């Protein structure tokens, strides 16, 4: 059974074998599915992908799995057993991309290393999502998102709940980076006829987030990223309002800050927007005093009338709701569930090129028999 995809989708006709597990692989899977790839998720026959069981449960499957893997197919293979590994090798002969996330050396131990797979299919693109990669001492370390953000310095820069960020920054960013790497490899393959081996460790997920910060630190600190964009100036920070809600004031450009000062009746503060010293701190305190006199919605309405980059700090629930971020941007959609109903979610992530598959995420092993027949396994 081959799922129908748009013939004009960028990755129409591309077959991806997804042997990865948990969030980084799921983010990558969703990116490729959105762009029209056919994705066969290879899962352990007993447990499946652990993301399946991550709460909350929605009709027998974790909400994250239901959202990320919609439109995928599921085949059960025990890769640690010779017959399971042999089936994957045969399946890989027909594939364009194979993604895995085991510890370095595990796939080779099962006879599924990239050299062996590409010997049978030289056009195959193999992408490995390990923790710290295969270079240096860190290659032996085991890591989750918390370990990666902690060891890189990123954790020290974040607002935290219970000492831990509520979003998995390294995991998600790595999935997106791996998607870009795979697209680049497929583009090169079209030119050269040769596949590729991509090592995209989760440790790379912190790099785009830290590159500017580390450059700033290396140059002595105190730059745009270290001061102005970190809330050190009145024009770019958050302020509590009279109803307890918080206003995000992103008036970085002087014209916007001047307009905001006019809005709140304090044009005398227009020259202090980018002041990171004592005068700027006093100006911020005076702005806060004015904003505390009215509810957040009052200030947001006035800012929108004037075209200023000012809005409320919303919760994810509010962003999902009527008039929220997803509705206002047109980036919301419903994720269908196999047992009926749906979940509000975001996507597709590349709306100009992608379209999230209409079907729900697969049940564990739902397509095993059909795929065995289709590929003669």
C-alpha cells in the first residue's frame, strides 16, 4: 500500500526509512512528510517508538507521536535478530534515505552500518542522529536534551521551570538541521548519482542558538546579543501590565520606540530606548509604572492601531485558541486521530512548499504485511 502524495510535492517519490526514535527523529520525519516524502517507520515489535507512549494519551497513542508521524507507515522489525536486519537491508535497497538514532556502532553491530547498506545501494543517503557524534571523547557519552543544553552553556541563558527548559531546544533544532542536510544530500545526488553518509549529532542542535552568543563572548561581551536583545535596554523587553498579563515590547528600531513612547504618553523617553545604563534603567521603570495602570489588552490594541511590534506574552493554550497565534497567522491545522476526532496543531512548517499528510499516525506495525508483500521481504 503506497500512500498517495501530491505529484508536485518537492519530495514526491522519495522513500524514507525511519529507524530513529524519540523527538529528534520525529521532528525530522514530520519535516520530510510535509514535503511529500513517503516515510516508513521501522519500529521494535514489542515497544515501538517510545514516543508512542509519551503522555498525554489521545486514543491509544501519545499526542506527540500522533502529531509528528501523521501520514507515515509503520512496519515492525526486530533489528537485533538476523532475520529483522536482513529485511531492513533488503528494504534499504529500494530507499532513498535511511535515518537512525542508535548509539554509534549499534547499526554496524547488527550488520546495518552505512558502508554495508550503501554497498548494496550506492544512491542511499544515511543520516545518523547520535548524541555527541563520533568525534573526540564525547562520542562515548550518552545524552538527552538536558545534557546537551547544560554542557554547551545554553541552559545557563534560558528562563527555566524547575531548573529545566520546557521545550527541547537541541532535539528540535537537530531534527530541522538534519532535514536540511538530507535535502542537500539529495540535491547533490541528483548531480553526481552518489548518496551520502550524514553524521548529525544532537550536539549540533545547540550551535545555531549559540553561534552569535559565543561570538559575542569571544569578542569580550557587551554586544547586541549580550545586552540589547537580552533585555538590557528599555526598548526591547517585557513589562507587566495592570491585569497581571505581560507585554512584549520589541521596539528595537528608534522610530518604533519613539512611537511607543508617544502611545504611553511619555515622548520624553524617546532618546533612551537603547540606553543600557542607569538612565535606561530609570526609563524602563517609568515605562513599567505607566503600563501598570491599564490592562495588557488596552496597550496591545493601541499598538496594533499604530503598527508597532508590541504584543502580549501568551500561553500555548492561548496561541491555539480563537484569535490566537495559529489562527492569526493561518498556520494552524487539525491533526486527525485514528479513532476519530483531532488535535489542534501547527503546520505545515514550510507552508509555501509543504502540505501535511491528511491521514493519522499509524498503529504499531499497521503496515507490516503490506510492506512485506510490496517489497518482497
